[in-house]
C-alpha cells in the first residue's frame, strides 16, 4: 500500500503543479486562443481526474516496472516512455479528435510538449522515490545470499 501511495504522489504532485502553471498561467493565452476550454475551469474535477490517474499509474509502475532488473534511472525512463505514450493517446490525440478548437495542430503541439515535460519529471521521480535506499539494498542482498 505504501508503494502505491508514494507512486501516486510522485505522479499527482508534479502533474497538478505543472498542469496548473502550464494551462492556467504560462500558456493561458495560447489555450484561450484555441477556444476549447470553459472560462470557469473546474479545478476539483481536474484534481479528481489526476488522482485517479495517479493511483492507476502507481499500480502500473509497481506491477510492471519496479522490480525490473535494471537501474532506477532506466526504470524511470522506461516508465516515462510508457506513461507518455499512453497519456498522450488519451489526453492529446483523443481530445484533438473530438473537441472543437480553433487549431488542431496548435493544440497537438502544446499538449504534446506538456506530456513530454510531465513525464520527464514523473518517470524519473517515481523511480527515485520507489527505489530502496542503499542500506536496504545491501540488506536484501545479504538476506538473499543466506537463503
């Protein structure tokens, strides 16, 4: 349970912070020009959506990436690639396909950039906070060699 909570926070905290600053501060004018979002964004819905994603992505990391026989850095990169492609498919491509906007190419560009930045942070961070400290790794190695 602790691993899922830690992994979920490694997704939720940077994703929410980056999403807020990216969409509502740094690139607000660009998103306004796309004319696709409501004026009164419902932030709690965004937080709820990200919270659900966080738990699912944390479970995926724990089940499919955490115990891979590679360095934490490589696990983080593999997880980031997986997460970015999956996220891009449902947060960028699907939205561009079904929402009305002034420029699909502009939307694809700005949202693709967001996804790359998001996962460049989330992937390595998740691997880092999910890694055992060196002392715990040494203890595990000693315990395995006794068995």
